[in-house]
């Protein structure tokens, strides 16, 4: 480990000499994990709970932290709390729980009436997941439990305004899901949703360390309310807050700071990003600093794919440009990998519903436009990108069937050139980053943060390139 910076020394002093809760503003690559490691060795208070945002961070932290520190993700902690609350009942984790519950509802009605329910399948599945992130409980159900959001506010938070059928199905699946959780059947979302809202016996730690504070959703906050009874040290980057679409609390770090009366301290010196990258990102974080000299930032006037750096990452705000670029790379003999390709089943499912496999590409594109118009009438924000993705696949085949085949082939790829959206790239780092179509990032707070996140994934070289300037 490198010698502590002046900022880290200040934080260690606050950790040792006060019992105040702290909020550490840790910018991209600024050694937040190393700082937490220093804190847990410096403070006399033991034992410590270190709460991580995902399993990858937790696995790495477990290897570095002392035996007096318990490392958990929110999910693993919640799982243990809920399991203890059920006593002798066996807890079973079923990642497809919502899908199975919805299928059970659909299978329970005559086949001739099932069509409309299948048509809103993905809207219901995503709605249930968001309900569990935001702390929604259906009206009139479990009145003794405090829900965190009303039905009206929850419906407004969905990607598109739900019709009565979709809203009723979300409520029905969610109600059955809660009942199943009491019987020991849970999914990943339940691991936090059930103890966060419905309770349990929470462990007591004199000090709780909380990572990625900017990404926590209302149910994460509710769980922390029950858990933290003494001191907490939060760490996060307010400029990396990009998960509002999946329920992250807006200005979440500020709200945690107010609730737990924290004192602020900064980690502004990046160990990941060299000087050129840091200077390029100062438009968003003016007090950003660097340790490493060098680096390279360039807006490319053109890009020949054969000149791409190996083991690089191509990052874009939207999926459609990535998919077009990926299919073109495959056609020219390159090997790629699409990160986080769970969008694939949803896209392919939509495409299969738009017509028979022999439908011509022109007719398929017309059907996509009709689908898009219907979704936009409901206020969907994600439908335009999904429609653009389907049109990309249509451009690589003469029929709907061949478009689906191209989609399935793309999502099956696994290789060294990695293509990913900004939301999938967060938390990762690469020697070389190609920022594809940066103009897609608008002037909203979330999109400005997205641009900063993309720039700071680079450990050395950052290229910006527009799709139109790629030479095949």
C-alpha cells in the first residue's frame, strides 16, 4: 500500500479522535477501499461491519480486511436477517421467482385470454423489481408495515405509465411474492426488501462502514435506519450517481449525511486516472487531482477497427450504437463481448411478438415503429433505444427471423474487446476506453454524471469517437 495522502491522514485522524459519523466524498479511483482498510486498522472500536454494494467488492474486501471486520453485501446481510426471522423455515433463493409467479397467474386463466397478460410480461417483471427497490406495498396490503412510496408515486416512477392490467398484475405478483417470502421463498430483491420493510432481528455493530453511498435505494436506506445505532462511515462519489432509473435515492449522500449527522471529508486524488484523464474530467469535479503523470485524451476524427487497442472497452450511453458496432466488428472478423447482455432476452421476446419469422425487414421496421408509438404514448423513456436496437438487427438481415438470429449471435459472444453501456461500466477500469457517441449524453444531472463515469474508467488512454466517423 502507498503512503497515505494528506487527505487520508486527515480522515484517519477524524476516525481515531472523534466518534462522529463521517461522509467521505471519494472521486473516481481515489482509493476508497484502501482508505476504509486504513480506517478499520486505525479505529479502536471493534467489531466493524463493512457493507458493500456488490459481491465483487465484498470478495475483494474480505481478502484485505481484518478478522474483526465482517464484510457483507446488503443482500447477504439482509438474507441472514430474514432467515433468522423465519426461525426453523428453510430459506430458498429463486432468481426467477417473479417470473414464475407471473407465469402461474397467466397459466391460471383460459389460454384464449392470456395474450394481453403476456404482452405486458416484461413491464410487470421490471415493475415488481422497482417496487422492491422503492419500498412499494400494494394498497390495502400489510397495513401495519410502513411503505416508503405511494401507489401514485410508484406508478410515476415506472418507465411508462401502467395501464390497469399492468398495475393489477404488478400488485398481484408483489403480494404473492411477499407471501412466498414469509414461507421461505425469496429472490435477490427480497433479500433487502423483506428485512428493510418487514423487519427482523438486526445485528449490532459499534461501527458500520457503507460503500457506494450514492447508489443506495430507499429500501437500502430503510435497512440502514434499522441497522445503524452508533457510528457510521459512508463513502461514495456524488458525481457517479447514475442509477436513478433503478431507484437510487436522488441526492442520496446528502440525505444520509443529514440523517446520520455526518462530518464531510474528501478523497480527491486519483490513483487510477493519470493527469490527462483527470484534467479532462475537471469540468465535472473541479478539485480532482492525480498521482500519475501522463495519459492521453483524444477526439478521433475517424477510427479504423483494425487499429483498436486489444483488451479495450467501448462504452456508450445507449445500446443501439453498441449493437451496431458489435455486429459490424463480428462481420469484419473481430471477436467481442457484450457486457450485461440481459437486455437480450427482452429484446428477442419483443421481436418475436411483432410478426412471423418470414416477415420482411421493411415490414418488421414498420412494426417496430408502431410498437414505439404505442410505448411513447405511455411515456416510456427506454422504448426509443429498444426500437433503435431492433432496427439495427433488421439492417443485418432480410427477414425478422434473420434479425433475431443476428441478435442471438451477438449476445452469445465472449472475447477481449468489451462493449458496454455506461451503467454497466461503472466500477470497472481499462487501460484504453473508446467513448462511443458522447453526444448521446444530454445535459441532465444523471447524463452529466454518465459522461464523468465514462471518462474516469480509463487508466491511461481515452478516445472519443462518433459512429459516423468509423471506417469499415
